[in-house]
């Protein structure tokens, strides 16, 4: 079952009205979501350069300090192998 806030947001988006805002006045600052700037570009470049592989996926780890990079590395006539590396941002 969909939440009323999700339904209201979807209806507002389809009708052209601004979406309703959640009231965060009573929410402690610890419970609020904080966005963190994270960039895995250099980590991807490093892994692809070191392995000679082809990028499959990349995402920042939960600790916010590392990137998890997965590449496919082609062997000599063999099936490619998947390599996953945890690299500092």
C-alpha cells in the first residue's frame, strides 16, 4: 500500500502543483538526512588503469571514505573475470 505522501507527491507532479513538504521542525537534527559530496572518478580511473579492465559498476561505500569499483578483466582467450576493489576516494 502506497503512503499518502507518495500519492500526494505523484498527484501534485502530474497536475503541475509543487509537492508537499514534510514537517521536520520536530525531528532531531541527528535523524535528518545529510548529503555528502562523494566522487569516485579518480578511483575508477585508477582501477581501470591498473587492471586494464572494463568498468562494470562503481558506488561509494557506506563509510563514505572508499569507492567499490567492479571491472571485467579479459584473460588470454579465457572468459573475463570480475574483479572488485575497494579504493579510497
